[in-house]
């Protein structure tokens, strides 16, 4: 992906940047799409996000302190409110504060236990998951960690079923059956792609514990939804009625680095959360090792014709086409290399 | 301003290294992006040349000093302090071609340091009055690399507005954030000057350095800045003790500086061990370092790019002086894209 040109479109989506619990003990830094941010909690406990540079002498506000819901610069103590306005200059307490004393502030809200930020006016809301508000489901927080791969590469991986027998051979894949099943359903909207397939899996001990199924082989109904730009919802239905959902979001730190956030939604109550996490975690380790060994997706991401593709790449291509039309709509489509 | 992109900065003297370090053998130092090798010649005077042999580009700083010349570690060619090759051991009987030479730079010993100027000097190394006064001793205090630009460092040293926040337990008034005014703040030929009274919290480390016990001290301070990255701060305490700090932020690159900081004091080692005089400043410098390394090294001279307040006057004057220097030599400020 050419982040030089595509940042403008990607800045118009919400991304989870950090667990809100991490702000309890002070401000934190996070870089989103190359933009260094400081995050903190205001007086009502709501998260705030601004640029991580004071407008006075450029010090990082993230090493400052939160004072009555405002972020105080560590250098000269200027204080900024969640809207980015300077509200206190301790050296001149009796003078009006010039209107030029301000920093960029960004829309910020809490959802699913995370702080979400959007750098430009949002094109759509934070993704809704019906199960997250359904009393028959519980939400299990997953992991939050940095992966050295581009966000698009990660999403493409989530949509790709052909890698499962190879990359996940130690968790649920079966390299003796490398031919991927056909898709039974493909549904698209402007910003989503939903596919359904039957997904055979080798049921090794980690999955047995996580899913409460004993047979050596299981066939799950796999509903995968991609939500623009970097959200995947993997909805698995097991023969015993269990529904196990993983939501994974790759927040783009820069062109080559992503912050991965996951949580799980389950319609059971008896499986310990640690067992659920242990299985998904083991699968994620396999993906991480592979993805960190790929090249960052660059301009070619939007020029599918330039790449070598096979049938099972279809869904990844649909995703790329959706991206292309989004960028086209905002006149941001990069020129593909010859 | 990106220091390595302003050629005029190559025409100032900078202290690079304590001479005692050169007694151990040749040393490397990067000045304004230029890799240098420094060594002591046969008379014990420091010499500075490019840190690349003209033959196959080996770093001379990993070589040896032989009779006051630097010997390349690769083929043993030897270069004198003027950069001329004076020995090619493979051809001892042939005349040495005049093109066998490396670029040498003006280099002088002063105040216990090797000073270098990369081009025709525009200034001189400052003569500090304490240096010729027998009542004063010189104490080398700090020599370390900070990842920030020289302008940020110089401005910080002159800024009364940050003491309360950055040095709350170590320097300045820990109760009152309103800064002390600068008196007689003015431009000088080579920089700026001001005086002030500094009310400072007298923590136990400072007590050991100045031998005063009251909780708050009134210090008479006289401060000078020397273009581009040098300063002197004379502090006189109520008991007559004078503690003068000289500091240079020698520019290594656009984003890093070598802190060269030494003192003149009118007391003796028996009164105050040098380690006690230095110990007071260690936490103060650590506090400044943490903040300055969290600033953007590309400190703009253009005043419209940052916001300012009254206590920034010295820093604003530094920006004016630097802008005028660039302008008078046909340069414009270079900034990161």
C-alpha cells in the first residue's frame, strides 16, 4: 500500500489504539498512521487524544502529567484540554491565553474496553457486533500487541483459507488436505465482504479445550466478515451448537507495523477464558511468524492484476477492490507501477 | 534548523574531547556529520583529520599513533597533523606522491580539551576571566552525548520558565512557577548576555557543593551565550563562592550533541571535592536530558512555527542571532521536509 497517498483515506476510519485500563496510571503515547499521539483520561474518565507535541517547544506531552483532566506539558507546565486548547500558562496566570496556543485534537471514544481514535472526520462508525450486546454472549478480551507487518497484509491473511493447512498445521490445519473448500456464500457491501464456507479442522488438544469438542476432526461453519479497512470477524459454528467469534483489528502504526487487538465472543459460559485465549493465541503465533516474514504491501496492493493469484485469493481481491473504489471516490487512487 | 546543512556552522570552534582521552590513543569524533580522527602529535598537541585513509578508506581512528603521526590500520601509511602522508612502508625508498594526503582541520588545546574548527574560523575560543585568575581551579564535569539539537540545549540553559516544572526538587523555586525576570538582557557581538538573581531551593546535594544551609538561596547569576552552541554561567553565592559553568553542545549531527561541561571555582579541592561539585548537577542534567530528548531536534528559527511567552526572550534572541548569521552569509534555514 502506498501510505504516502493512502493515509488520507485511512485517516477517516476509527482504530482501537490501546486498552483504556492503561490510561488509569497516566498518559500514554501511541503512533497511528505515522501520527504521534498522546492519550489520557479527562475528568469524567473519558479518553482524549491529541498530537504528542507541545506547541511551545515541541516536548512530548506523553511524558507529562494529567492535571484535572488536562494534559500538562513536562517542560513548562502548559496545560491542554481534550479539545487541544491551552487552558493554563503557569508563568502568566493573569493574562489571557493567546488563541494560537493550541494543539491538534482528535475524535476519541471508548468501545469494547479500548480507546478508539479517528484522525479525520470519520466515514463510518466503529464496527458494531450484534453479539457484543446480546446477553447470550460473553466478551473475552484477547491480545494487544505490535506486529511487524502492514495492516492490509494481516487482513488479507485472515481472509485467506489456503494458508491454513500449512501455516496452522500445528494448531488446527491439516497439510494432508491442502485443497481449500469452495465458498458457499459471498455477500458484499461498499465496505464489507462476508463469506461462508465449511471448514474442516484437525481437532488438536488446544482446540478441544477451547471448543469443548472431542472428535479428532471437526467441520465448522466458517463465516468471515471483513469490515473496511482493517477489521475481521471470524464466526465459527460447531456441531455442538457452540459459536466462537474472534474479532481482530489491525491498527496501522505505519506502513510496516500494526497494533493487533483481538477479543472473543462466545455463547457458552463453562469454558475458561484462558482456554479460549490459549487456542487463538497459538494460532496467532503461527500467523505472526509468517506475516513478519512478508514484504510490506506497497503500491501493488491496489493493482491485483500485477500479482500472482489463485482461486482462494478471491476474497482478498474483493477486499482490495473495495479499497480501490474507496480511494477512487476520494481521488486518492495511486498510480500503479508498470 | 538542521545544523549539518548550514555550512556557516563549520566556521566556529567546538570542544570535541578531553585531552586525557587522547593520551590513550587516537579517537574518533563526528563533528557536524564529518567523521574525524583526533590524536596527539609528538609535542603533545592535538591534531584532527578526516577519519578515512586516502588509500582504501580505512578508519584511521582504529590505527595507532607513531611518533606523532597517525598510522592507518590497513597498510600502515602514516599521516602527519597537516594530513600529509609521510611514510609508505611498502616503498620505503620512493618519494611519496603529493596526492597521498587527507584533509586536516584546525585543532587546538584549550581548557583541557581538543577544539576543532572545520573551515576558516569566524570566531576565537572564548577567553574566560577565571582561566587566568589564580584563585580559580578548573573542574571537568560532564562529557556525554545527548540526542537533541544544540539550539534546544542552549535555549534550555537560559530559560527560567522550566525550572519549577523540570527541576522541582533540584533547581529553582519549587513553590512558585512564576519565573524570575532577566536583567540587562542584551545582544552582544558574539551572542547574548543577561544577569539575574536566581532563587533556588537548596537541596542536600547543593548544600554539599556550596556549604550553605538555608532552605532557599539567592544566587547572583551572569550568563553569556556564544554563537552557535556555547555558554558561560557565573553564579555567585552569598558566602562569596563563585561557581562558573561553561557548556558547549558540540554538534555531532542534526539530532545529537556532545555535552562538554566544565567549571571554574574559587575554592580548593580540600574545601569541596570535585565530585561533590559535580554531584549536585547530575540529577539536574538528567532532568533536562529527558525533556530535551523528547523535543523535535529540528528547532525552527522561524518564530511563527512555535508559540512563545515572555521567558522565551533569550531563546528568541538566539533565533534572531542565528537567522542574522545565516542571512549575512547567504544561507537560508534548512528544515526537515
